[in-house]
């Protein structure tokens, strides 16, 4: 099989339906692929989306229901365990795929075997660009994102790669986990996502490990998808969100785990000499 598409869903039947229908419209019939929906806190409504609303759209479509909220990270891993494709596309249900996007990502990975993980250009529905490629976090960067102050502006600008030209494919520290493509070969070498991260920073940790294992992580803006983006960990009360919002507390716990694992410098890791390969010439 050529491609496995994994969609991790959590109580969002309407967006899941939209993601599946956009996927069906854009994937060519000549492509051998499967679609795997991992459904946390699964409901009759979301199962009906797969078993009834979208069942005729795909040759291979399955849903793996879980009674509890297993979190983003475990959801991705459950999909990876079942995926049979040489290429793997991980999507959030709030993604609408544009024609040619999936094939474009697959072709890029085929042409650049040293690239292990790529993320497309993500757009708002008014066609403006979303920030979806970044430098690695430091504690100060994370604090500045939550409580923006005049003296933190330069930190945020650097984190968001404002000093780089991101209009063409470029090597970056990490890409947003809403839409990621990788090869099965790369996953087998790097390993699956680290399930000590429940919801946040698992894609950051994963990108770190791709770099650590000699792969390049690339932002691919020439391939585009729409994204209904909501920062669920950020509320209206700044640092006080830790007290009032569960998502903020999850984010803080995952951040502590991340910095304990990788340190606080934010420097891109160096691959071991035996795994290092030259970066793509266009970067």
C-alpha cells in the first residue's frame, strides 16, 4: 500500500465529516491508500460519519473507537501501529485538503530521501497564511507566547521564523502537528511519538528526534491546506489560565516534561555521526 492517512478525532463529528469529504475529493483513484480514524470519547454521531455518511467515499476506511479521551499523542501512535502505507499522512479533523496537496507531499519525500518529516503551508479560510513552522521552544519563548509584552516581541518573531524566507521549502526545527507526512521507513528509525506527552509538544519532541536521527524536517509551503486553527491551551486570562483551564494545565505539564527531556537551550540537536546526511541543496 502506498499511503496511510491517520485522522485523530475528539468529539467533533462535523469537522471529521468535512475532513473526510475533502480528502475523498482530492485523492486520486489510482492511488492505493487507506484512511484510519482514531476516535477518542467515541460517540454514535462520529461513528455514523464513518459507517454511513462517508463509507462509499473510500475503498478502505476504518474507525478505531475509544471510550475515553486517549489524547493526541496516543491517538497518532494507535494509527501508526495500524498503518500499512509506505507514506503516512497524519491529519487533525480541522484540515481541509486542497487538490494535489497529498501527492505533492509524497513526491517531495520521494525526491528528498534525507527528509523525514514535512508539514504543508496552512491557510486560514480567507487565504491568509498561518504560522505553522517554528524554532524549538525555550521556557522564555513559551512564557512570551502566553503573556506578550513589548520586550518579548523579538523572541516571538524569532520563534516564528520571521527572519527566514518561508515562501519556499525550508528546513525548520519543527512543524505544526495538524498535518504531517513522513515515510514508514523514517518512523521505523525514529520511533513513534512519546506518550509521556498527552496532548501538547509531542510533535515538537518528534521533530527533535527526527533531527537527532539524521533526518531533515521541512516546511513545504508550495503544498497548501486549510486549517480551522484554535489555540485551545490559550485563554483570556494569561498566566491565570493555569488555574481556570484544564487545557492550560495539560500544556504546562507537557512543557515541563519537554524541558526535562531536551533541556532549555532550544538548540537543534546534532545527529550522531553515523546517521548524518547532507541537507537538501535548496535549503
